[in-house]
């Protein structure tokens, strides 16, 4: 039978010899490993006389417990010693100049919002804002969206309560409602901002950016809408010969409604906007529905106007050759370095938006 007193003296002697991580691991292996002395001793407990077994097991457990405590203490001392060594060897003089200064970049979405603001401000639009959390009236009902319209479905909308009274706005059109409720015509605003829908793939994300435009007055008509959008698209894509077309469409909040396409062609598997035999839809628009005006206490017999909406992220993709919408939100510094803009690249109409 193993002499436990002799084992205890032997372990205490070995413990005094520990001075680094390697010697500590040797002791752990020799005594507590799969074939260690203490491990093997526990395996033969059944062979010991029952009258001596209890006291033997108790003493063996005590030796094991003391050894584990010693090992943990030395482990902490070794870790602390290694940290101290690293601190001495790896100190950095923070008063020294850095070898390279990495300057931040303006995100393409921020840049495009500035470009859009610059364009529309030139023709008299001001910027309006609203909360990301909206009520059901502003987001749907006031915009003439029927109660059972598919857009209200939970598969598309992030509702914040069981009664579906509050939600993350699915478009920035509620800003139009808030503006018309607070102000009397004439009204001429754009509303850029974040919007939310349950969708995710190369061209859709749960959070994205939209811009809504609204112009209300006594004599505003479809011709004004067409002229406004033609001015905007040619300025944004910096092409005075940009080809575009209007197609009839349907939206609950406008009547008549239209979608706007611009021409494009593929060159080396990249979209080249402006000319070509293909068409790409870029925004929706129309004359504000009379029911929407009634919902915000504006007389539709006296006032009328137009509205339009577009995806900011999608325009950024088209203009700057970005292929995956999800990359906008990954936070990859290499991506930002490649697609981002310098702080001095402030969009201005007189010298070109992206020049």
C-alpha cells in the first residue's frame, strides 16, 4: 500500500522546485495525470482493507486538495510574472509620433444623402425629419393604406406591441404626414432617413435608407413632378443626356401613380447607367391621393401636390458600383477605405457632386 506520509513529503519537496510553467506542468502530470501517482492510488482503493480504506481515502483526498491549491497558487504567480515581463518588454512611448495616420472615411450612404440634399435644395426643398418608431396611423392609415393591405403584414413590418399600434417605420412617408399636420401649404420637403422591413438578401436588408419628397400647393401638377425628377436624376448621375421613362403604377397614397426607369447597359458585367437598351426602376412617385390630404386636414379641392420615394442605398450602389447591399452595414474598414469619401469631398452642384 502507498505510503501517504512519504508521498506528502515528496510532493512538498517538488513544489519548492517550481519556477516556471514547464516545471508546474511536470508535477501536474506526474501526480494528477491519467497515470499519475495520486490517480493510480485512487484506482486501488477497492483492494485496501475496509477498516483502513476510509482513513486512507480521506488522507489521499487531503493530499490531492493541498496539491491542487499549491498548483493554482503557483499558476497565478507565473501568470502575473509573465504579465510583468510583457509590460516591461512591450511598453509603448505614447509621446512618439505614429508611423501612419489613418484618416476616417465618409460612408457612401452619408455621401449620397448629402448629394441628394444638395440637389433638392437647389430647387427649393427643405429637409424634414421624424422618429424611427412610428404609430400605425402615420405609417399606414393616414397614407390611405387599407386595414388588410399586404404592407401591414407582420412578415414585412416590425411591430413593437401585440396591438400593432407602434412599429419601426417601413418608409419615411410618415414624415410627410407629420409635416402636413403641423404646417399649412405650400409645403416642399424631402425626408431622408432609416427604414425597417423584414427582408435580407444581396439587395435587401432589415434596415435601409429611403428619401421621400413632397410638394403641396394650389397649382402643383404632374408636369412639375416630371420636371423635378428629371432635374434630380440628371444631376445625381451627372449626365445631362440621361434617358428615363415614366410607367403607370399603383400606390395607395398617390393617384395617378408612376414608376421611373432609367436606361442602362452591361459592360464587363457592370451596370453603366444612362444609355442602353435595358431599363432599371429607380423610384416611385405620383400625385398625392385626395384621401391623404383629407386625413391631414388639407382641402383637396384647393390644394394638390406630388410625392416620390427612392432607396438611398440602391442609388449609392448604382452610382458607385457596389454590388452587395449587405456590405454597407458590415463595418469592414477595408471596404470603407475603398468606397468611402474624404472629409473634404463635400457635394456641391456648381463643381459636380462626386468630383
